[in-house]
C-alpha cells in the first residue's frame, strides 16, 4: 500500500510554487487525453474555479489513469478519505459493487437519449446508496463517447461477429459478444492497436473518437454504428472532505458542477458523431485523423438482436453477479423505463 500513502501525500500537499488562495485542494479527474478531460475538466478546476471565485479557491487535477491508483480501489480510497475528491469509472466496480454498473450495461443504451434516460432513472438510488453505504457525495456523472465495434474484416451486421475475437473492456461487453457467438478478449485501451495488428483480436469495442486517436482506423476496415455502451464515470467527494469545504465553495460547486456535467454529455454526443466522421473520412471530421473505414449502419435486425441479447443474456448474467438486491434495484429504477423486469 505504499502507492496509497504516496498518493495521499500528493493529494494533500500544496504545490510550493503556487500562489496562496484561501483554499486549495486537489482532485482526481477522468481519463487523460480525451476531450472530457482536456477541454472541460482540467480547465474547470485550474482556470474557471479561480476565475469564478476571484482567486479565493483553486484546485489542481491529475487524470485518473495517471494517478497511480488501481481503478477498482478508487471508491474505497474515496470512502477512506485517502482521495478526498475523485473520479470512479463505473465499469471498474463490476467485481465489488456490480449494482452501480446498471445504467451502462452493454446493449441497454443504443443512443444518447437512452443513456440520459437510464441515468435519470438510476441517479436517485446511486446518490442515496453512495452516501449511506460509502460516505461519499455524488457531485457529477459523466459519460464518454459511444463504444462501438471496429473490425479488420467486413461485416454487415452484429451477427457477423460470430466466431471472431473481440476486444472488450467490461463484463457486460463480454456477455454481449459471447451471446453473439464471439470470443471476448479483455485488453487494456493502450494495447488495442497492437493486439489488432498482431492478430490476437479481430475486432475491438472502444470509443468512436478515442479509437481514432489510437489509430484504429489505420488497422481496421469496418465500423459498426450501434453504441454497445458508453463508459460512464462518477465524480464524488468523501463526505467529510466535502463538509469541510468553505460553505460558499460548496455552494459554488453545487451550482457549477451540474453545468460541467451537462456540457460533457453534449461533448460526448458530438464526439461520437465526430469520431464516426473521422474514421470514415467524411468532410465533417473536424478533430482527429481522416480514415477510409466502411460505416456499417445498424439495421432493424441489429436492433432486435440488441434487445434480445440484453434481455436474455446481459441482464440475467449481471443479476447472477449481483444478486437479489440488484433485482429489486433494477425493478425500482431502470426496469420500468426499459420495460424489462428482473424477475
């Protein structure tokens, strides 16, 4: 646990070269190198917060994947107060707290409107449970661009994934591709291109624009347009750390963080379209590198398949990992919105 002690010291220490605002603190943000972090999170904490407070408050931010914390330990460290303010990827909670992964199960949200509806239905439970069970305050819930399928060889529908090895990043994605007759391969994001090039995977599920940033458009030929999941992350605070903030800082963050959340959702929606445009070489590619991939539109058959796989495979397997309490949570939150009962 030496890394935890080092992280705690880093988070609590004020940088020696910084000016002395009335209150300074540090946060662990989202994934480095993506628009959510570079265009919105980092500027919010390092520039906008001092500006809005007239220099009274200041925060420094480190990206989640450069903080030196195993993803599955982040919620526990927030609960302990080792990390006072931090970002937790919902997919990292699959083993310990599978109930929190419900709003982004693979196949649940085929478009951004569905993702928004899922979060709206699930958020009251999430806020209450995080506060009561973990002693942390939910401050924002972010979403990354759509996770779609990139393939080296042609496909006309999701059914054509049968027999292929597909990179996945979560248990739910693995359940989904297994139901298609494909073989899921858990692969770190940074290693996707290498695995595609080596032939250890035939296809990869990842974000439309982030995949472009990796160079996936150079090693794959076909891009299926249906989002299989989105990649959600929650920004939370240790309750004691939150309560210890100056009252006017809590008021300011309570007002401004929902605005930051909203703009990140809008950015993720536009990044989804932008990623598709860049990977397929369309004129609308305003960020990223133009590729020449073939876009495979989702068909009515794909939509039926998505619904069937979610109801027959993804949801039941999630419930097996999660237990009876999760069946009750589902039927009280997302089940009515999706008309899919856990029972």
